[in-house]
């Protein structure tokens, strides 16, 4: 049982058309996956900093680097506990920090947010998005850091009443 050249060409043409139809949706999906990877990476770093502060019973800080990269360290000795680069699964994701200009949050031995050693403002919110997509296609995520040390990942585009809402 074999295929004729015409049958083979028709099959290749159908596959080509299906790929062309699916490619824009695949691109949107990839970019939104990078947003999620960046947000979850930052969330992981914040949780690590808080956990290490409680475990060691000392102040531990997270300093945001480029985009979604971060470093968790001890402010008293500058010892690096762990770091992450923005290239780890989220090269197109961008992080916007509130308040503007803040890039550090420090947790004390009780897991609460305390003043930074350099007296800079503490991070209270991080919005992770991408410039590679139109706003209508992008699934921006938000990380909220409460004064009590609670850290929450939420979706600002979801309606109030939904547990994923900010």
C-alpha cells in the first residue's frame, strides 16, 4: 500500500495550513507561559527569603535584578543564599515594582517585612508582564507582599469574587 505523489503533496499542504493557523495562538501561549514562569520564579524567591529568615532567625533580603532575576542574601554579611537570572524560562517577561524605584524586600526572623538595611523602600507589589504581546492577549500576573510577610500571586484581570483576583 503506497501513496501517490499527489496524495503526499495534499497531505503536506494540509499540515502547512494547520501550522499557519495555529502559529499565532502558539506564540501567545509561549509568551504567557514566560509571564507565569517569571512570576512564579519571583514568588519562589520571596518564599525562600522568608523561609530562610525564619529558619536562621536573622534578617534575609531579596533583591530584584534585571527583569525577573533576583538574589536572596543576608544583609548583615552579604552572603548569597540563592540567585536566579531572568533567562531562566522568562526572558521576555518584565517586572514592574511598586513603589517605583524599590528593588529590595527584607524579612526578619519572624517572617515579617522590615525596613531594608540601606533605608530604601520595600517592595509591596510586583507586576509581571511582557511587551511582546498586545495588552488584550497578555495575562499579566501580580505578586503582593504584605507587611506581615504574606506573599500572594494573583491575576489582576480576573473579576472580584474569584479566588484568583487581586
